[in-house]
C-alpha cells in the first residue's frame, strides 16, 4: 500500500513538472552544471530512423525539466538511501570523495591521438616534444572506490605512448606515492596545485633537471569554498568544500587570444565569485594564452584544463609559456610553433579526456 502511494505521488509530481515545463522558457545554459543544455531537437527522416531523435528528445526533456537542480539532489538522496555507490556518473567514494566514473576508454580515438602526437614530434625536428598523460583520481585513488567498481585501465595509455616511441612523462608513480596528500579535489575532476607540482617535479627529473622544492614557493588560498564538476553532477548539499591554492614566486603578465584580453596575473580572481571557481587558474580554457616568464626559452603547452593549474610552475623556467587548447584553436600548431620561436613542447591531458578529444588528431597538421 505504501509503495502504491509513493508511486502515485511521484507520478503527480512528474506530471506537474512536465506541465510546468510547457509554460516555462527553455534554458540555454546551466550555471550549476557548467554546461550547455539540450534544445528542442527537430526530427528528420534520418534521425528518426537512426534513433538519434529519440535520444536527443530524451536528453532535452531531462535538461529542461523544471527545478532540475532540486531533482538532481532528490535523486542523489534516493540513490544513497537505497545503498547505491554511484549516481550521475560519479562514485560515492571513501573519505568524502566524489570521483568521476571512467569505466571504459575509447581505444580507437586513443590510437588516433597517439599517432598524431608521434607525428608532431617527428615533424618538429630539433624541438623537444614531451607527452604527459595524467591519470585521474579514479586511477590514482582507486583504493577509495566502492568494491568491484568498474574502472578503466589508464596505465594502458601510458604504456601505449611509450610503445609508440613517444617521449612520455609517466607521472602515475609520483602521484601514487603522494596519494595520501591533497593531490585531487574531493568535489571536482581536476588535480590540485599540489598534484600538479609533483607532476612538474617528475617532468623536471625526466629532463635531468631539479624542480625547486615546495618550500621555495609562496602560497595563497584563493578559495576555501570550492565545489566543482563532480559535485555539480550530484548536487549533494552535504559534500565537502575544497580549497583552491596558488603557488607562485613572482607576478606574470598574461595575454589571452592574441591580445584580446590581458592581465597582470595568471590568477583570474573575478572567477571566484562565479559558478566555476576553477577558472581562477589562467582564466579557464582559452584558444591561446601567452604568459611572460622568468627564465629562458619558450614552452608550448598543448593542453586541456589540467594544464591550467600546472602552468603555475614552468612559468618560472621559461621566458614565455604558450598554451593552446585545440578545442578552440583553429590554426596550424606547427606554424604557430615556427611563428613564435617555440623551443619546447609539452602535451598535457588527463587520460580519459585524451582518449575522447577528437581535436588532438590535427595537432601535427
């Protein structure tokens, strides 16, 4: 009887929500989830036959459902009360971690991207090209995952890169050796500044150089109220707050998108009052970024958002650090390298993203 009442209540609420959705305008973007929302799809003969229209319509109804954020919270509560160990693509891991699920990797795209990285290295005669595939929390902190949780083998990507003859910086062991430290956020899919430092130190060691010890860096707390991407997927009001930390030795001038916006710090503090506080590092993801440095030579970082935190460290080693995000950059990377007299290249991606990003395939063209 109680189950029947609960079912009736749920159906009434669902019907009310659907009716309200017909009266409310569609939203283009979710500030909470930090992503664009599906708009009403238009059916075509091809999309109806393939089933794509049905999938898009289902996503549209989900994205535009009234009070979506509140419903996500309700779903998270229900999942946890029922004993589920995951919700919305996130594992409820030990020690309060919300860890993004990566149960499989796109091996075909991975091979395509590895071939492109190798081709870029072969084309840039006389310029050192390094590849740093960064394992995510689901790999390094796998002991915190629920028992028997499906978890992709990210080490296979590192091995594949080495087998392909790519100059690879393996940061899995340096990160694993510090897994009891604060190297990944609890509510976000990125590594912390400390995690990025350990990877930077491993890269320096690979080059036969020594990274400055942590004691030589000044630190500042940028925010102690950060909740990131994995929190946004489950909207758990009891989730922990993370801390965003800056590591620096001097100030650096930054030019974004060929001078369209300039700043006197790599920390875009205005982002701290917005929905994506992680954007405080290098103003989120821009097509191209140039940071004035304190050393010699010019480094190019071909990157995803993991490099935004990493960039704090090599800016002290080079005269300039250039960053290109191929999701937004539409010009030729080799031509950019020649035009700007780049002396060294580091390709830095988190491993699941490297296996999914179709833009990497054109990095050598």
